[in-house]
């Protein structure tokens, strides 16, 4: 005696499938949120890199600071 697929599913099987679907949705949302965070961080770092490229060389700035301290 074979039963059809819907009759053979226990309430527990249906519950596990339902939880899996919920978990997949949450997992997808977490991945999308992490991707958005990484994209924002990449934009921030690109802006910071642009600002750093516009600054004087660190050695020149350090020399100037040392000169000021020596004068004081």
C-alpha cells in the first residue's frame, strides 16, 4: 500500500520545511545586509583614500611638526 506524497508527510516534516523556508529568507536578508554594509565601507574607504592622496607627504608634515616643537 503506497500513500500519496501529501498523506505521507507528517506534521513534523511540514514544520521542518516551513522552518527551512523561513531560515532561507533570513539568511538571504543577512547576506544582503552584509553586502550593503561592505559596499558602504568600500565607499567610505575610497573617499578616505581620495582625501589622503590630496594631503602632503607624511615625512614633510612630520618635519614641519618637529621644526615647530624645536622652536617652542
